[in-house]
């Protein structure tokens, strides 16, 4: 792989750029981004080698589309219009059904692989890019059978070199499951942050009384609204379903407390303690 | 300080024991616990030097009561019955109003200091004890004026030696604020864990799709139900109030999504992003 194009030089795209450069030092990393300042920053930080345009995509061996999911819906077909026969293109979006549907009939559908690396931080922009972000992380690939065999191989080689674990899934199942384990966590954290901020007019109180537990639970409320709004929009039905169940569970917890049934409160927490073993699996 | 008694040799009491031993190497740490196996474990791990009984409390310079808050309500008056005139006793419970009320009329009220160190992890038991747990952590002291001046000084010296930041607060304000920044986070995490576990019958799906974001948001769901049930019970009114507001905020978020008002969703998240600066203050 010689010419690598990163569309969207933020946390996710930038982290791919850093790792790819260190795996394949002779390659050239081209960056495309709607933000001029992000491009300048990415060059200054050696995240990318050069800036480029869509017209340059015909020399690409690999194109990574790492922009908000609504922008991917618009731009992915254009990317596929511009590439060569041997180019592999993958996106990294947190929703997959809409995107797969959007390019289903594209003449270059075989050049595209639908990918969701389960990796990231709550930070954003080129300066948030991290070397090694993808090591030991799960990479979900959807509709793999729609991608040309040789191009699948090319992408899989990269993911293996990055140290990722591959899981195959259909886009519908991906979007349902991810609503629960990722999208809902973000809403839970954002609304926890809001609830506390609303209550505590005097911020010194929060500052002084909050510990590492609060910090951990609310961490995702630092995430970028520009990235997350389109995800909630494109995965609306699944997210609302998960939110409904979450709200029902919270209401049930409240009811047990109101009824002073603390034996039931205890049981409820003890059953959920089982999350320990699940989390040990994640680590 | 020569004779230090730790009642409850778990995460919190055990961590005090480790730090006190390293600050004052010539002191003797006595452990009292209803669990024989915890006492044996605490001795084996050098968390305490000896086991003891309530009858031995008359030789104590310092007694730390680090047991679930409902047990503190029952045992604190008995502790105060057994101590000498020069003993300082503090509890570390996550609720303060009930406890202060309980010992308000006790003849040895002046020997007691109501304390809440904002420190801990999601683990429990003697093996969870950590040296340095309290360094740079906030320590909330309630009704300081009810404690004898010389005994206040003794406790403050210890907290300063441990590297803690002291904040004074009345018990009522403590219980209201802590419901928001600590108790609510635990319910939020427990119910998030429950929602995902209920949904995902096949655990491999959770394991494979959950990343560090989910892990962080749900971390507190590993916490001990034996510790948390009494906290919810004793701080019921404040916790229910915070839970109500949290549920309302989640319902509002859902409504904005249902109405497809994603501009409002964006604004809501952007306003809450401000939590970044608050969290920077915590670290």
C-alpha cells in the first residue's frame, strides 16, 4: 500500500494515519478534510504527509472515511465515483444499516467495506489522534460478502497488522446492538452531566464533592456533539428503544425505593454485579 | 497516636489502616469486623496488626468506623459508649444527616467527627485496600463545631498528613449534594448495566461490541450492594429527587429525538460538554 487517503483527519482518521505510517513507513498519507485548520494541524503534528482533493482519489490504494455518519452518507458515493478498480474504501461509522443501503447499488460497491472499529476517546480533532488506539480492539465488519475478495484481504491484512480482533455481523444486528452498548451509554452520561449541572448552580460544590466514580460515569459527556448528533439521528429507532428500556429500569428502581423495598433494591444490584465478568472480558 | 481501631476492615477502613501505619510506624492497628474471614485476610495482608473487641476501645486514640451506613447508625452510639475521654471517633459514611441526628444527644458527642472522604473504588473487602487512596482527595466534614476542639485538631492533623483537602458542610447540604454527584451515578450505572444485560441474552455480543466508553459508564455497577443498599435507604428522599430529574432529562432527550429535533439534541449535548472543565477540576 503506497497511497493512503484519510478523509476526516480527527481522532479516528488521525489515529489510523499514525499507525499506518508506522507500519508502512514508505507510504504517503494524504488528508482530506472540510476544515482547513484541521488539515494544517494534522500536517504540523505529522499525522498526514500532504493534503489532497477528491480528484486525487484515483491514485489511492486505500481510502478511510472517518467523518460524522451523516457526512459519510453524502460523501461515500462520491468517493466511490472517484476511485480506481484496485482501491479499497472503508468507513468507520457507528451506524451501518443506512450507509450500506446508500451504496448498495453503486457500481463500485465491491470496493467498499463497512467497518466499525470499537475504539476512541471522548476527545476529538487531529491532536486527539493516538498511536496504538486500535491495538486489541474489536473491529466489526458488515456485509463482508459484498466486497471484492482481493480487497477484503487487503483490508484484513491492515486490521491484523494493527492488532485488531475482527467480528462479522449484519448491519441491522450491528445497529441494534451498538445502540445498547455504545449509543445509550452516551445519552446516559450526557443526561447525568446535565442533571448535576442543572442542580448545582454553584460549581464549586460539584468540584469539591465529585470523585472518580462520578468522573467515570459522566466521562462520555465530553464527547463531540458534531459526531454524536448524526449517530442518534441515523440510529433513531434503536436508540429510542434502548432509551425506553433504560428509563423503565430507572423508574422501576425508583418505585422499589418509594415502596421501601430495599431487599429488592439489593437483589437488583446484585444481579447486575454480574457485569464484572463481562467487563473483565472487555479488558 | 498509638492505638488505632478500625471498625470494618474493607476497602475504606483498610486503606486508612495502610496509610496510617506508614505515617506512624510505631502505632498498633486493631481491627474489628463482623466477618472472621475478613479479619484473617486483613491480618494476612498486614492491613491490621491485631483483632480486637468493643471492650478494648477504651485504649483507643482513634477509632474509624468504616461499615455500611445502616450498621453505623446502630454501632456508632455503642462505640461512643466504650471510648475514653481523649478518643476521637470518625465515621466515613456516604450519608451524614441521619448519623449526626442519631448521636446528637450522646454524652460523648464531642468525641465524634462526621466525615465523608470522597474516595473509593468499585471493589470491596480487605484485599481492595489501597495505600495512598486518600491523597489529594476531598474530605467533607460535617458539624465540626460539635466536636471537641482538641479532638478536631487530632483528626485534622491526620487528614493533612494523608494529603486530603478539607471541606466543611452541614449534614443536610451534604446529603442533598452527594445524592447528585455520587448516589445518582451509581443508579445510572447499575441500570445501564441491567438494560444491556437484559437485552443481550448472548453475552458474546456484549463482550465483542462494548468498548472503553461503555466500560467507563457502567463501572460503578460493580459496586457492593451491601454497601449501597443502606445508602439509598438512608438518603431516600434526596436520591429519589435526583432520580426524578435524571428520568425527566432522559425523557426530554427521547422526546427531542422522536420529534426529530436534532438541532435541539445537538444544543443539549453542547451545553453539557461544559462538564469538561468541571471534570478537569476534579483531576
